[in-house]
C-alpha cells in the first residue's frame, strides 16, 4: 500500500530525517523527482535527525553546551568544509516535462 506523505499532517524535522534514513521506497520515489538530490537522499536524513535531536530540547528551555552549538553551526554553515545547508539548498524538484 502506498502512502502520500504530502497529504495530511506535515512531517516534523526529526520524522522527515527518519523517513529519509529508513524508507528506501520514499528515497527511490524521490530520486527521479529531484535535481542534485544525492546529498539529501544519502546523508540528509541523518543530518536532519541529528539537528532535530539538538534543536527540540533547546526549543523547550533545555540548554545545549557551547561546544555542541559550535560544532553544529560549523557543520550546517560549512566552517572548514562544505556546509549541510549549502548542500540542502542545491536540492530542488525537477520540473515536469
């Protein structure tokens, strides 16, 4: 049975990460519909899940360490390498036709 994840409740950041990491059917369905989608389909799920695991507690008054915040910032923004946000921004949907 197929499920259209675009209908209904939107996925949270963590849920989207888990779907991208664990559901090969979803990755296979997305692959032909994306331009520059390799990063999202191979590493994006784990990055979104990791970010969510830090973001959610911090959004609800729990403090994360300065070192954790610095490492996450460097990874997302690309300090010392290609950033995850740059790679995510390169991903776009393929135009029909």
